[in-house]
């Protein structure tokens, strides 16, 4: 490779060294100073052209967005805000960029505008930082589990099961929609389809992960999942990435410990390895908050917020205690909640989760022991409480500004209890026979959780819309690229 990455040159002190740089023009000032970026750093390197001895036609092609090759000498910079620059000996245009048509001019662009040109937003400082942090977090996830001797499993993207039972699935078929085969009852005949049965894009790798955990001990999956939920909020995507560990011989407490350790590990990794990017995002956030009223501004800046999470144990609270806190809370008593909390059994909404985290405990919270009726069929059932209420060994980890970050549980290992619960919620046992075998042959306590990766990236970058932390967001009416 003949060229040197800009990140390396910005750290260099080899003045007088002959260098070659390739990158894209950010700005071109006074027909002399070219700011070049190659994606390796948030900072540009300045190349100084001898414009009096450079063809005018060539200089006219040095426009924002153009790709260039610069050959010259690395020298100490006399300008402010930079330590080194390149004294250009040879300038080559690798790819022109029409300044009349290129949408990313050297000025501040709104995130809404950048979403409309998502294929070009990687070229901005904000998205350079966001996707470097995303990359670091993904690497840290694998490193965390690798250090703990977990096995990385690839679970299927096309599946015949709906693990959550919510029915919000994307169906997979090779049928011609104009002539779908039907049986004598008029129902779709899936025996004629590619897989010979109804299939869909996965909503979770958990059930398949359990199969592996009950042989390998500790496993994790990290892959794309899909929800056909017609939701246009800043926290929902139709396609997103999930981290799902499953551990044999783990109970709820072990599960909580692992999840908290994972979150702290990856946040610390990002702080240690993306200090420049996180500092940039912190400054961006502080600038953005200047337009907000004082009472709407964050109490902690981005770096302080991340360090606060590392420094504090997550608060562990039962659902029953949380309901009492919410019932007595000012927003509930003054009817400021959109969904008022009247009694035990309510399904907590984002506003309730954020109140617990941001107003009451003021730190991440792990809620446990939810009502059985509002949770999935596979969660381990507790003994009924003194009031005869049925709960399950579920856990949700709630984060400030995000709400639910992690959802998990100890799994129900008792075959009879699991079968009874499946019958209650209408899941045919014969369709899940493969899953039930883990309870028939050598059943054992086990647990696991799912961590929505984009929500983690959202928290660590300080971004406020989940569409800005995934390269190509999939949302209702939007499947560009």
C-alpha cells in the first residue's frame, strides 16, 4: 500500500518525510489549503498547494467530496489547531465531485436531512464517530464472551418459530402472490412452499440458543433479528441486531450478574478505545442542548454519564416494589403519565421505566419477578406469593434515556410446567417438540437474556434516534438500499 493513513500521519513527528495521502476533500481555502480526510480519523490533514505553479484547471477540480491523491513532504504546521501538514509536490484527482450537486457542503446538516441521504452520511464527522463506536462495541462484545469461554453460535435467520409469540413476524415465501396454492379449506397450502411449512424471519435466536447451551454450557448469538411492528418511534427498528447469551446451570442472579458485567465491560472498552470519538459526540451533544430549556438538559455530559454507569451497581428491584413506587409517584398521582398505574399486573411502559431510572433511583435498574401473564411462555415460574399472584423469574435492565436495554429470564426447565403454560397461551406442543426435548433429556436450570445492540450504541454515543446508529435503518415504509 503506497499511501499512509491520515490517522498515523497526524501522530507522526517525522518532519521532512516523503508521504502519499489518499482521501476526500473536506474544504479548499484560498486556492491553497486542502483539508483531506480518509475516514481513519475525525481530524483532517491539511495539504498546502503551491497554487502559482499548479494548473488552474486542476485546482478547479479540487472541490468538496472529490477524491484526491497527494504526494509531498510532511512538515510542521505553522497554522493553529494542527501540528503537521503536507507540502504538496504532486496532486492528482482520483474522482471528481460536482459542487453544484454534492449534497454535503462544508456546513452543519440536520440529522433529519442526513437520514434522507443515508448513503452519504458516513462522510460526516458525526457518523464517522458513531460507526467507529459501534464497531468498538461489537468487537468488545465478542471479546467479553471469548474471555469467558463462551461459544459463538450462528442461529437461523429463517425459522419456523416465533420465540416471543407476539405474531409481529415477517413471513418468508417463494409463492407467486398472484397464484397462492390453497387447500380444500381455503387455507394457504404451505406444503407447496420452498420449506414445506410456514416460515418467517427470526425475532430471536433464543430457542435455538437454548439447544446449544444444554450441551455446550455457555453460548451466545449476535445477529440480525426482525420485528414487523408498525412503530415509528425513535427507539424501534424493523431490523436490528441482538446479543443473546444462554447459560446452562445459571439462575436469575447469575444472569443479572453476567448482564451487568457485559454492559460495564463494553462501555469501558468504548471509553478506552474511542476516546476521540466519544469526546467529539460529547461536544456535539452539549452544542445541541444549548437550544433546550435548562430543565430539559442532561444532568451529566456524555463521558460523565458513561463513567457513572461504570461506577455504580445497578439497582435490583422487584416488579411488585416498582409498582408501589410508581403508584405513589407524583406523575401518577397528578395524572401526568399517559398510562396510569392503578394496580399490580400493569405492563410497564417506557414512561414508567424511565421514571424509575431517571427520577427515582437515578441509575440503571434491574427489574425482576414480573407477572406471569405479561411475559413469555418459556420463563421460569415462581411459587405464588402471599396474595396468590403468579410471577416469573424475568429480568429487564432499564437505562436512562433508553428504557429497556436488556430483557431476559431464568428459563422454565420443568417439562410439565412448560407444557401447561404453552397450552394456556395456545402454543401447540407438537410444533415445539424439538425444544421440549431439552426438558425431556437431562433438563437443568438455565438462563439467558437479549441485549438490543442498537440501543446500546444509542446510549454510548448519546444519539437520540435509533435510526442514526445503524447504517441502513429498516422502518415502516423505508427499505432503501
